[in-house]
C-alpha cells in the first residue's frame, strides 16, 4: 500500500471536517460532566487510555507481529473513539451523553499522548535506527490543528447559531461514518490484490484487539458497578476507535504505508464486531 493524495491531503481534510462535526454536538456542559459523573468518566478513561494500549501491546508481542504492523496496531489503540462509537452506543441504548463526553475528553488528550507513545512504539518494535521518525512537537501541533481546533470551531458555531449547528451536525454525524467506509472501500479497491496479505498480516491481531477490548471495557464498567447504559457506553468507547485518525497518523504524519494496514483491517472488522457486541448487550438487557 502506497501513500498518495488520499493519505496526504484527503484524509487530513476529512478528519478536520469530522472533528468539526463532533464540535457541533458539544457544549461546555459535556466537559462539566467529568465533575458531575467522575466515576463513570474515570472508568472510561482508564479503559481507553490504559487498558486498550496494554492489550494491543500484549497482542503484538504474543503474536510476534512484524515491527511496522505492531506499531500500526498500537496507533489504533492510542486513537480516541469517534462518531462510530457514539452511533453504536445510541443504537444499543447506552448512555449517549457519557459516550460523547468520553470521546470529547479523550480527543483533547490524544494529540499529546499519540506522538509520545507512537514514538516509543516505533523505538521498541523497530529499533532506534529506523528511517521513519515522529517529531514530537511538530506532530502534536499537527494533531491539534486537525482535531482540537475544528472541535473548538464546531462548539463556537453551536454557541452562536444553534439552529444552523443542529442541521450541520445531523449531516456530519453520518458523514464521518460514511467517509470512513468510503476510504476503506477505495483502499480495498486500490489494493485488491494485496487484501489477503493485509488480513494475513494484521487481521487476527486487529480482530483480537477489537473483540477483547469491547468485552473488557464493558466488564470493567460492570465490575465498577456502573449502570447498564454506562457500561455499554464504556464498552464501545474502549472497543471502537477513530480509524480515520489512525490512518492519518500512520499514513500522513509518519508516512509509513505498512503501518496503515492494521487501521484498514480494524476499520473493516469493527462494524461487524460492533454490531455483534450491540446484539449481545441488547440480549443481556431483555
């Protein structure tokens, strides 16, 4: 898989629009919920910021993944949730407000954590002599520009023109999911001859990561005695990551096409596993 206009221009621009759409649904009260429901938010943050990367690291080591595939798997684990996790939470009758809050808070944290942990992952799996690098300050600034700034712009539009924001948000909510699917389809079509190889390299690892953290996130919330809707939200926030951001980090910021492979297989598999998890939690509430 090679880097091209899709990874250098279209993906970053689309991510900017997706994060702007997220901002259109956020109010300051969504961040105040951290103080109003500290236990639920805290459990979600532990699951997403600690449990998820540890599971990804364990899978990469246990399966002896090729270095670049291992780094790509870590990048997926370091990404925040997104519109897809919010959508699954809504369809599964989870706590949508908690889901949105966790997505928003983690999206503000990850521009700083992704560069640090991705650089560490590259050193660990690829060695210090690798030709690929991730300049920390530059990467942090780039991630802030394409994630935090558009969220702030979306929140500003909502505060000034709420009716316009409501109409735009309805569009962007589905745009983010549809665009990720479109990107994956384009990548699949472009690399049709190599898709079997992609799944041979990263399919098992990304499936194990996706399924295990969906269940572990949910069980972590249940063990913490959160409500069923809150547990569903935590499960999806820990288990469904922002594939578009992972593709941007691997393909655009680092410029390593092989690191994009786990994001591609993960993004294809997460819709099926997310739907299966939604069916499972719905049966548990009947």
